[in-house]
């Protein structure tokens, strides 16, 4: 049975179906039009994420029914233009939930003058088929010393104070429910969603991530977004973020900053973490030295196959870096002792665990020089069918390794993360067709 009253948070994730039952995408948010009086905000549409991850706006009048497990549209002909938020519009889940408000309700005297958190919005369909925000679910903040969550209350919109556009744009809003949407998602997908958020919420979410999670996400953002976020986090948190990032990504980010600003951040970093970043900054961009990372698997000839495989199993390693171990004479920290060669992951799997890697070293694989330009690095990977290659200096010291993902990152247009994807499903068919914006 189609619902005429529903809570916004429960719509998140529901599959969106066309009139013939074809899957179009999933609901990610509700777009509401805020008013400057105390009238109920009008629901103007839903934010739908297509299989390509692109988010589009679907007018609420195009919604035929809302079922427990799906939302069905009247027509499959809708605009596939990327959603752009307009003045006066707010996203129910991304911007309104977790807000701090006050309740003015004579039947709830215990909430008088007490700050409570918005946990959901109740939307309701009127006789004219319009939808509006009619109810607000709030939860009392936990008291200090008590482990239980505060009591939940559902009140009319008119009894809420603190949900005007001006108040919602104030800093310091909680992000608990928004963070819940990102659990279990890959960093690249989180980065994509982070870019879709309004600037205020983007900064609040970033500030709430721990350093490791934030570093993984920031590395997937376009460089201009990385710089903006780093500046908004402040110097101390920015230095912590750079320490958590891969050295090559940290160097790329610092390379986008004015020299004085980059140096001040390097000075705040732990010297052990900043040293490899400083070395990477010495190399010109778009060269093997500028593309390489210093976080790789480096072993000696006396290392056993079992030990090398244990190093490769490190979950922090990317698949490309885990594809081979590099064999050197001590020391094994980059820049290392004399480079002897490499051992491919597949070769390690074929050898008895007690054997030494010195007996299976591939000493014939060509190496990259740090000054090699991007074109030469690209030809290197194409020639040897590799996803990772060693960078060795003129004195035969291993400096680092270049991975194919970094090569692709620099071969693609600078704004490749910002460009729209082709709107086709896994079978190559258009997901939906048509145009028309908010009509």
C-alpha cells in the first residue's frame, strides 16, 4: 500500500523504479523548500543516485507511490542533469538532520529551554498531491554520566525553533547520521558524495573523520577540493592529515600550496613522516620521481618467501604496490642500499615458504630513472605489462616505485573526477532518457 506519511531517513536507500518496474537508482535525500515564516517546508523532490553514482533531481510530482521497499515514478522520462542546489533549498538528510533545535510544546514541559537533536523529518502528502514537512522527530541530548540515549519525541513542525535557513547555516552542526551513510563505503565513493554536499557540511564531515579515514578520502578528491579542505581544517589538523596520507599524495597536495605555507605545514609534521615527503618534493612534477611513492615492500636477499608474503598481505598496501617486492642490500629504507631486483607476487606464490627471495630475484627488469618524463613512464608500463615499477637513481639506490594508478591520474584530464559519467547500465543501455530540469 502506498504511504502518504513517511519519515525522510527511512526513504534513504530505497530503490527508485520506473513505471514499468525498471530500476533507475536509489533515493539519497529529500529536497525541501524552506520558508521564512513558520509554515511547513514544501517537499519539492527527491535526490536520486544513478548506477553511475551521478545524483539527479526528480520532482516530487513525478513520484507515483512510496512503498515500504521502493519509490515508483509516474514516468521514466526525466532529466538526467546533475543536481545543483538552488537558493532556498535544503537537503533533509544532509543538512537538517542532526541540527540542534528547541521544542515549544505545552505537552512537553521537560523540553522547555532544552537543546534537542533532530533525528528525522516526517513528510506528508496533501490532498493536492503536494508533500510537506509536517512532523519533526527529536531526541534529547545525553546527560553527562548517563550511557543511555535520550528520549525520542515527535512534534509538529510549528513547535520547532531553530530550523530556519540562517540557523541551519551556522557552524558546529552534528554529523552523526550523515556519517552513518558513509559506513562501509570505499574512499573514492565517499569522496564523490562529499563533493556533492554543501560546503559547510563538507567541512563538518571532514572534521569528524579520524585522520586515517580522512586521508583515504582526501586522496580521492580533485586537487582544488583538497587544497580548500586543508585550509579549512587549520594548520595542526592539516599536518595530521598530511602525515596520514601516502607520501606521494601528500607531496602532490603540498605542491599546490604557496611555498611558505607548504613549509610551515612540513615543519608541523613529525620529522619521520615529513622526510620522505620532502624528498619527493625535490623531483619535478610529471616525472617518475614526482609520481613515485616511498611506501613499498622492500626486503633483502636473506628474506624468506614466507616473510615476503607476510609483508605483501599488509591491508594498507594497494593492490598495485602488493604486486611485487623489491630486493636490496641494507638499508631497506628508501633511498636504500644497492638495488638487486624485484620478486613478483606470483613467483612468491610458487615457491616453498622457507626459500630465500635472493634465489628468485628478477634482476633483468628495466628500472625507471627519477627524471624519466610521464611519456616514458607510460611506455614502460605498456612495454612490460606491469602495474608497479621501481625508480632507481644513478648510484643504483632504490628511491621508490611508480604505480599505474598514479600514471592514469596524470594522463587523464585534471578535472576527470568532476566530469559527468556516461549514463548507461551494465548492459550498455541508457538508464533513463529525457530532459527538462525541474519541470
